C-alpha cells in the first residue's frame, strides 16, 4: 500500500511541476528576452528593473494602423522642421530626446544578440575592427553571389515584382534619399576642438563627395531628384514644405524614421561625435539591397545610376567604406593616446551605439508583394505602453479618472488641446491611442511636467502637502509618477530611454539642462534669442554698391588682439550652408561647398572623386592650421579650441559672426559679403612673410584663387535678387571695416 501512495505522490508532484512550468512559459513575454551572455562582464546587458506589468496582448490591425499613421505624422513633421531649423529652433531639446530614444530602441533590439554584429567586438582593437568589416563585406558579397546564382537559374526578381512596384519603391524611398549624407552635415565645425579636426575633416570629405564636391551633376540628391522627375514628376523637393503633405502618399513609416534619424544625429556633433562616426561606418558600407536595386531597376527600364554610383563610390578599398573605417580607427587611436584605455573603451561603446542606430533602422521599404502578411508587432509601429513604468502610470490615471471625472469641471487648464475634464471623461482612457495621446500631451506641458526633473514639476507639488491633490494618490503612486517624470529626460520611444545611458556607462544628462548651458564659442547648435538680421540693421552701413575696397598694406603687422579672434572665428561664415543635402543643389550652394573645401585645406576638385587619396594627402592645411602657425610664430601659447582663442582675445565681432552664421537662409547675402571681405584678408596675409612660412604663404595664395572664383559665381547669382545683393554689399563693407581696424597703425598691439 505504501508503494501505491508513493507512486500517487510522485504523479501529483510531477503534474504540479509540469503545470507550474507551463504557466511560467506562458507568462513569459516574447519581446522581453533576458540577455544571459556576458552578464557578469557587461552590466549594460542587464534588463533594468521595471514597475508594474505591460500588457502582452497584441494590438489589432486597426490600432496598429492608427499608431503607425500618428507616428509617421510625427516623423514627417520633424523631417520638415529639422531641415528648416532657423524657423523652428525651439524643437532642439525634443530632437535630442528623440535621438536618445532611438539609440535606446535600436540598442535594446541589437542586445538580444550580443554575440552578433558589432557587439561581438567587446574590446576594441584595430585588427578586430578591420577583421569585422572585412567579414561584413564578404557576407554581403556571398549573398550577392547567391542571388545572382538564383537569377541565372531563372529565379524571379526579389525586390520588385512589377514596374509599378519598382516605381512605388523609388517614390517611397525619396525621404531618405533626399537627406543622403545628412548625418555628417555638422561634423566639422569651427567649434570642433582643434586636436579633432583632422578626424572630422576626413569624415566631412565623405559628405563633400556625397554632394559632388561642388559639381551639381555628381550631387547624390540632385541625381535622385532627376530620377524622380521621370518617375513621379509632381513630387516636390525634400526640403519643400509640400513634400510631407498626405496627398503624396509617402507613408512608409520606417523610411521616415530612418531619414529623421540621419537629420537628428547630425545636429549634435560635439555631444555625439563617436555615435556619428559609428553611424557613418555602417551607412557607408555596401548593402545587398543597393546591389539588387541596381540590377532589377535596369531590368524594368529605370535609370539605376544612383544605385550604381553608391556601389562604386562606397567601395572598401578607396571609397567611403574605407574612409569611414579609417576615420573610426584614427579617432580611436587619438582617444587612446590622449585619454587612455578606459576612455577609449567608453568611446568604442558609443561608436557601437551609432553603428547600431544605422543598422537597425533600414532605409529601404519593402514592396507590397514581398511583405510578410503577418508582420511582427514591432514592425512599422510604436509599441504602447512603451515601458512597464508607462503602463503603471496609465493604470493609475485610469483608476483616478473613474472617481474624479467631474471634480475638475471648474478647471480651465488645457493641455494637448483638451481640458482635464475631457481627458478624464468616462471611458476616455480605455483605448490605447487615447492613453498615448494623454501621456504625450501631459509630458509636454510645462510647468506641470518638466521632463527629467520631477522636483521642478508642478504636478508633483500638487500631490504633496498643501497641494490641491494631496491625498488623492498613495505614496507608491506618487513614487511611480515621480519615476515616470524623471524617465522622460531621455525622451520617449520604443523602450526604456535610459538604455542608451546604461549601455555607454554614463549618467543621463537631461536635454533641458544641455540647452540652458550652451556656449556659442564651443557648442552646436546654439541660436540667438532674436533674429540676427534685426541686429544687423542696427550696425550695417546702408550701401547698395560694391566698390572694391583698397588693398591692405601687407607690410603692416596687424593688431593681433583684433586679428586672431577674427581669423579663427570667420571660417564659421559658410559652414551651415551645406548641412542639409536637399539645399545643396543650386549654383550658390555648389560654389559655397568649393569655398569650404578650399578653406579647410582639401585638394582642388577633380573629375574623379579623391576618396582615400584625400585622406592620405599630407599638405591638407586649412585656415585653422594657418592660424595656429601664426600664433606660434608670434610667441603665444597655442590654443586648443575656438573658446580658448576668444577667452584670450575678446571680440564682439567674432561672436556676432558666430550668431549670424546659424541662419544661412536668412543671411545669405550678408554671410557671402563678409566672406569676400575675409578673402581680401587672406590675400594680404599670403603676402606677409612675418606671420607665415613661405610654404604656407603659397598654400594660402592658392586658396585665395579658389575662393575668388567661387565668390564671383555667387555674386552673379545674388545680383539677380536686389535684396540679397544689397545685403552682400553691406556685409562686405562691414567686414572690411573690422578687418581694416586690424591694420590701423594707431591702434595698440
């Protein structure tokens, strides 16, 4: 009998264990995998603890479509505003929040496979990165070979079933093609620390070649625009406000998201330089989709040259793949030498983050006939709730709404276009779309919510003693709301926005704080509180003609306290003209690009892109290099950055130029007029043996010839628009007046 009881007990125990296991598996969320590999060595792989429990029920198709539509609208709006930042500087903190959110989203996705891709390089070395890039290139080539084998065996096309699909794909790809190169738009600024300029110049050379080195026929955006004139003639240019209008039916969410990511990451070249370098390294590598598109578009009768160009110019030997890899390696070597191994490892994490952002935001849409009929819940939608913490906040507000809906009837407070009573109406928060709208509207309403700063947020004060809502939330609920507000400092997105900070091992820096502390002498972007043009009207001469000013006496040694701040600051004048690719397809922008190339020390433009030849060239000396030589020859300590210069030699005019250049569209004539005045200065210094060596004088003289040729082209265009020509004249004479002060022999040294 005892053995029977034991057998029964064994059966019961086995059943209970099996049942418990089934329940455990059933409860496990498929999208929240635990990252076991390297957990002890890599604490950033640990999943952060979260409060509450988000629902695992997948949204319906209608809900997915609604969310995708709303999210796409957000990215379209950003796409336009980021290309017209002069008009919308107030979006900068939000832009930074969204960028960090995208870093977190893509890193969390990539971290599910920490042994794969760039994350497989735990400790950086030059050999490890070279080997990784070679294997990645080999993998693409193997896939291409397999594809060609299938096609030779009479296999079907694998990107476009029909000509109509190919047309659809080309049109839907236009948002990202019209920002081709944008991620490098601000990488080489005058505010870049001088020791980094060799690295950032080599990266900027990639952008220059994307823009055709000033030859409009070779400009990648221009080439794609020409293709669109055949495929979809009614489609506006990428920077046109009409481009984002719904009637054009550009609704591929992933494309808009990838395009906005390129614009976002470019905006903060000093805060996210490692990430930009990593992004560049992935984006410039050859892609299988580019190879396939070139072949299949030709088969269907479309001009494939845009894609053929990217296959050839991005090659891994002398093209952009090789250049991007060299930039990353040079940057890592520089950090390791200056700051040590620990700093280099931290920098490597950040390069990985940028690389992953590019890799996990694919830019090519998928044609309808090739789409998965049952897409992943993460495909083309923003999951909501976006974290367990957010789910718990929604649970709290839903519970409060049920018992407080009429209490707020007398309140006149509105946020997101609705009163509190409307937000908390019966069943208003029953639907996920309304929940998302409610949280997003509330989180963007100051002073009630200051993202990342619960202490400043009035909402928390109202929940505390003597607040109007004291006692309506329990201590644990107040704690949850506080955590939620503090979590907003990194932006809202796919998942925990703090994941990026965990990954790179750095404390979170709220965007609001960043933009409160920016210095025009060292940071980018910085916008003056008033229009620069309103300042100009108070100081500019009312001159409408352009008599060339008298030559400057090259035998006179300039007043160095006036001269040096002007010399080091004035390269800023044209920098922001070529940061938005869609704005670089005019004769003026092409000429400005050539002027910038000359001023930065790049070689003269050739019929063939320079590629790695430019990276390896030795005499690539620009205005900053010449300025440092003059400082040394004058017996002063060498400055490390523009802020050092302007701390040593104060100059209101230098600061004026730095503010003016942030608004190139508004101030095109003024900036070009000032540039021509400084070309006169360049010419004078090229004749002075006191400040420069003979070799440097020669290089500066060659630079002057290149500058003058292209300034003359700009002037011809400006003369067709009287207001711009007037500004050009005023800018020239204003600049010459300040430069002439340097050579006034009555001024003190």
